[in-house]
């Protein structure tokens, strides 16, 4: 059963987020051409359905949950009491996966992370047919103008594939890891009035990779989980740090910033995400981190350092004001320690941070670099566009906000 779209910052709860420079005088190199494969017939039908239901997303989501809870009332306690916090996540995640059915490389990581993550809700394999039934019922009603037997069959095949990958991933994970870890808050450092660095001690060893993220549940909002990136590489003492920004209507983020104190116990889901360093490569890293999205970028820097620092790392740290560059001192200390690291703060009140890359003629060229992006969904979307304009092929641009970049996701 899909419950959260697995993403590195669960907007508006958590961000994975300088004056716009002039355009470059010379055109950037053209992106590498990639062979195109015509979409499958199922993909065509699925995307046609999604285009039809996009304008009525709210109604579709409400009807989906009505069908699910009326037909299967035993599932209701697995969801938060306040469903306005749940909203469209389940359907959004399903449609995200459906959009990428013809892209196995993207889909595999996404669905396996979802399957492992949903163990924390008590999801079992026999719950998936109920969700699929409700999804088909909602689509039948709200995509009536294009719905026919062929479209329904395409959706059944698509959902069967999606649920199968998730079920298999959950079963494999259950053999090795708990559904969640309990973790005590050991320190709470308020960096700005709205940003805190929260450090936790898990109750048992917690395996993860720098650049990944996880989901946290607080004791104040049971069954409400929000995604946050690890703010450092794995530590010898086993402690885990997170950067959290309190946002309006952010119940979990507000609790973590303004209410959590040392001694409080949280729950942590399994690690997820594929924005990690390939240590078999010597390619440089171009990292764009906006807002609290600087957390996993800092983790990647520490990870490179821990493996000998054989590659150049260029970090562009974006914020709307100098006040929001709360992690700059930490990055500057790392820069003084490691000669292969360069850190450039980019202050842009209009949130056009990724465009800065085009005007920084003294940086680059980026032929020998991979790119990592972390921040608000809009920043990542714009960053991907700018990097591709600079000649980065899609396969060398890493980020974990898949569900926020799908055209028809809500």
C-alpha cells in the first residue's frame, strides 16, 4: 500500500531547498543525445488517463479514500486521524510510478524505497489489492471520457507491476531490518528561529549512505511521517543528524523545531534514496543545495573526505538571504580543511538560484563532473533544466525528488 511519495523533502514539511546573472556569451555545449524508445501502449493509455484526471485531482483523491475506507474499514486506523495531512500522497505516489513505467532505472529505486518504507505503517501484502481496487474505482469515475476495457487492463497491469515490486522489496527488507527504529533526541541546536539541527541516537545500529534520507514520526503526531535527509555521513558513534525547517502548517516540522528536546523519543523509518557517491569513479561532483537541502550535500562532502578526497567537489549553496545560510560556517570549515572542496554561497531573493550556474564563467567546465541537487522541488526542477542546458546528460544528474518532477503528479 502506497502511503508516502518517497522524496527527500516532503514539501511543505521539509526542504531538500544570487541575483540572477547575465546569460553566458557563448552557447553551452549541447546535451548528449540519448536514444529514444517509443512509449509502450500501456504507458500511452496511463498517461492519457492522468492528463484527464489532473484537473479534478481533489475529487479523485477524496473519492479514492471514500471507496477504500467504506469497502475496507479495517484499513482506516493505519492512516493518520487528520486526513488533511495525508491528502494526495497515496494517489500521487501511484501516479508517479505509473508515469515512469517505461523507465525501469528510475522506477526500481523509487518503488523499492516505497515498499521498504511502507513497512512502518504495518502494511502487508494482502493490503495492496484493496488499494488497487479503490484506485481503479476512482479512475473509472473521473476518467470516464477516456475509460474503456483496454485502458482498465493497462492500469491493472501497471498496478500489478508496481505493487509486485513494492511487496518483494518489503519482504526482502523484513529479513534484515526492523520496520522502524526508535531514537532518542540527544541534542537540539536552533540555528535560526525556524531551523534546527536535531541529533538522534537510534536504539540499534542504523545502516545508511551519505546523501540518503529517511522518514521521522514524532510522539505528538502518531502515524504522520515526514522525510528528512541525513545531514552527515555515517559516524563512528552511530548518531544521526537532521536539518529541519519549521514551515506554516508543518505539524511535524514545527514540533521538531519548537517542541522536541533532548530525551524525547522519535521513530525513524528505513533509509531511502539514490543520491549517493560512486566511490569507484573519479569524476568531480557539482552540488547544488538550497535551504535545508544543504544537509545531504554536507553529507556527500564528508563522505568524499572519508574516502580520501580524490575528486574535486564544487558546492553552490543557495538561500533567499544571508540569514538563511545557516550551514555556511560548517561548509567553510570543511573548505579550509580539504583543498579539493570549493563552496560558493548564492543569495537570491527571487529563488532563481540554479540560473547562477550560467553566469559563473570562472567555474567549470563540467565535462568531468556529476551533479547532485537537493532542495525545494522547484529548485530541483529548475536546476535540472539549467544543468541540461550546460551539457549535463540526464544520467549524470542525481536527485531524489522524482515524484515532484512528474508532469501529472498532483
